[in-house]
């Protein structure tokens, strides 16, 4: 019934707070379908992805950061003795 009223008022702006109660009442299967539909719509929107194609982005990782593990262990030991 709520779906019909939403379709009748398609020109009216629908807020997230207005939709959430109906979404929460959906079955698990319908929630997954909704997630898929929303993800497909986002995928089709070319402006949603903030990265530029063919550009290389640096991703910091713990690899080759020598001493980071020791610093982490010292910090953990210190936080355990502070208690």
C-alpha cells in the first residue's frame, strides 16, 4: 500500500527518514533486491566514483615499513601497563 502512495506522489520529494520504516519491514530477500537495485543505479552514475580513470593512486600499506610492528607492540604494552 505504501508503494502505491509513493507512486501516486512521484513529484513529491521522498526523504530517507520517510523510506526507512518501509524498508525495515521488507523481507530479507527484498532487502537484498533493493541493495542490488541501488548498487546498479550507483554503478551507472559516472560521477559517483571519485577516482580518475588511468591515474595511479598511492595506497599506504604496512609492507616495507620497518619498525612499525615494534612501535605498535610498544604502544600496546604501554596501554596495558597504564591500566
